[in-house]
C-alpha cells in the first residue's frame, strides 16, 4: 500500500530550479517573455492540450452549422431531407461523445504543465531564499516572502492557464468563427471585424489603471501578511501587557487599508467589465438586424441568420472573455514581477571558486577588523585585533551594542569585514567556501529556534545517520535526561509550534544538544545558558568543559560567573576590544572587567 508521499512521487512532475532561475535572469523587465520561457520543456504538453481542446470543443463550432442546415432543410426541403437531417444529427452526437475523453486529456496535459511550473517556481524561491544573505533577510519581513511563495505563485499559475489555454482557446474560437463566416459571406465577415477596434479601445483605456491598482493591492497584501505573522508571534507579549484591544485596532487599520485597495480594484474591474459587455451586446443586436435585412433581400438564406448570429455571439463572447481576463492577466504579470524581486536579487552568498575545507583546526586571527551595517551608520566594530589559538575558549563580554553578536556573526560567516581581515586557519574568510566551513561549527543562539516535530527530530536536524548512543550522549551533555523521563513519549514528544509546549530552559537545552551532537570543531554560544536555572546552568557548564576540550569555543555572556573557565576574555566597548586576557589577569588589572564583575557580585 502506497503512503501519501509515495502517491505524490508517482506523479510525473520534475522540478527544474535552474531553468526557472535562468528564465528570470534572461528576461528581466519582460514578464511575458519570462512566463513563456518558464514553460521550456512543457511546450509539447501545451500543444497536446490545445489539440485536445480543439477536438473537445468541436461541437460548439459544428452546432451552428448543423442548426442552420436543418432550418434550411425545413424551409426549402430537398428530396432526401430526412436522410440529411439524420446525418447531421449523428455527426453532432458523435462529436459530443468525443468531448468526454478529449476533455480529460486536455485537462491532464494542461495541468501537468502548469502544476510543474508552479512547483518549480516555489522550489526556486525556497532555494534562492536559502542562498540570500542574512543582511537581505534582515531587510525583508518573512510575511512578504510567504506571500510571494504562496499567493504570487498561485497567481502565476492562474495566469499560465489563461495565457496558454484560455487565450489560445479564445483565439481558436475567433479564427473558426471568422473562417466559416468569410467562406459563406464576406459582407458579414467585414461587419464582424468592426468589433476589433471597440475591444482594442476598451482595453487601452482600462489597462494602465488596472495595472496600477493591482500593484497597490499586491503590496498591501504582502504588508498585511507580514503584520499578521508579527501579530501571531507577539500574542504572548500582547496578552501579558493587556494590549489585545490596541493590537486588534492596529490590525483593523491595516485590514481597512487592504479592503480600500481591494475596493478600488473591484470598482475599476467592474466598470471595465460592464462597459465592454454593454458595447458588445449592442453590436449583437445590430448583427441580428443586419443579417435579417440580408435575408429579406435574398442575399443569405433564413437559416444562415442563426448561423451568423451564433458565430457573432461566439466572437463577442470570446472578445469579452479576453477583456474579462485582463484583470487576471494584469494581476498575474504583477506577480511574475514580484517573484522576480527575489529570484533576481544579487545579495547572495557566493561560494563559487572558493576553497573548500576538508578539516578545520579552529585558529582565528582578527586583523584590524572594522564593520558597519550601513554606510550612513556609525561602525559597530572599530579595529578589532586578536589571535585565537586552536582549542581555546574565548568569552566576549560587554554592554549591549558593543559588538559581541556582530563578532559571532562574522565568525559564522554571515558578515564579512569591511576593512581588515579575519583569518581562519591562516586563510582569509572571504576566500573560503563557507558551506564547507560551517560543517565544522555548531551554534547555540540566544533565541532558541525549534520547528514543529519531536524532540528527537529537533536534536538530529539535518543529520542522516545518527546512532541512538550519539543521541543519548548529547542528551546527557545537555542535561535533558531528567526532563525526558517526565515526558510521556520521551524523545518522541512533540514540541509544538516553535517549541511552545516546552519551557524556555527546556528549549535551550534541546538547542544545546542539537549543537553538541554534531561533534563540531568550533562551538559558538550566544548567551546559551541565559534561560536556565542555576542548577541546570551549573550542570551544563560542567558538561561543556569536557565537551569543548580541544575545540575552539566562543562564548557571549552577560553573567560573568559562567565564563570563569574561559582561556581568554575579550572585553568590548563601543566596537573596540579594550581588554583581553585571562580571568585572573583582568581581575588583577582592576579595569573595566573588574568593575563589571564587582557590579554582579
């Protein structure tokens, strides 16, 4: 019996991230060309879908001809009238029955093409988001990214259906109707052509306003998505400070802005639709009078009035359909551009051609390192110089904003020095393939990040082959044993969204176990024990002393009692390293560190 995953994998979908990225790179500024190139490799399916559509739709084109024939047979009966009527009836019944398999094949080929591109777009966005730098992610709300992955890709899929199926089908309908008409009567054909300028004028008048309102509505939706995610994450803080009413009012104002933009978009689209509908209905009435006049004069047969009226209705409906689709197409094109904001972003971590590391000793040398987050802001780091030997434990201390977390981010490779250099095992960090480097480091952040899954899943995240002994060793080192014994499912206990079912200290210990199980050469702790009680903190500190032997370790701590065993302590103030030495050296110096320690005593 197949599982849900097996069933999904049995569908013939192939993700081609490189094709999607190449389509956007080659066609920047042209949503139409971008959309067309996204379907490379699926053109055959689209052709077969169109062919099946022609076959399935043939009764619609044949019925007016057969209806006209039968009316003409009745008004002017030939000798074999019954036989002719029966032949026409059989023909239309056969065409109607063919509709069923043709419709299935049409939908199958169309869906395979459009859904493959939809999945490919989402996969490309996810991959590009993983490649974009930390600086980029700090500048954009996660809600906007979610909106692009879900809402914009869905709009592009809808656009694909309209562009490659609906528009093509509309074109076929118009060509067939005009083709039959021009064969039977050029006079009526010329009358039909008068609808084209009317359609073109209507589209011209409304196109830009709809494009402008679609863009505004899309931006408001992205902003709302970001604010909703922030609101959900802030619920514990909101309730703790009795700010529910204020937060609801804030979100209500944002929702009113979305509704206002949606209202303006609805009005322009509705006006556009009603104007085009009224114009073409008037033309349809004129067509009826025109063909009736031709029949009275004997130019055409009476049955042909039905034929021309049906085909003119087809043309009017198809042109109206184009106009009706315009808002959807405009929205889809805006979404193509919106996705391009991510796929064309250049703020990525480029490791191409850089040296891959097969080992890491853990030697670090900061050479007059300077850094600022923006050119117009004052520097965060102002000439940091220090040398860290392999296996040493270095603690960074200092007031908030002194540059401690910035230094950790630089060691991880999230940031690069603006001036000066950071040497890792004697190599400039700018020349190292950071993905290969990060395989040898582990990070325990101040804000614990857990995903919805079991404790076991969170500890072994990203590791494919982990033994039970390795898991238990990490559990013991992180002081998780007692906690797990109290849980009904132990390691298999589900932690809930972001680990909400656990306490802050429990989440932090799971995060520590996740780092330790990787047996890293370099370990970074950013206030890793801040959420723990004194007893748990002492136990973890003892375990860490054993586990960090021979491994370069960087600690950021505010509680100075937790760093007494560090080999060296770097005291940061205003982006500079003002003191550097062992605990005893700094205490004997009776400088800034001594004063900080005295305040916490």
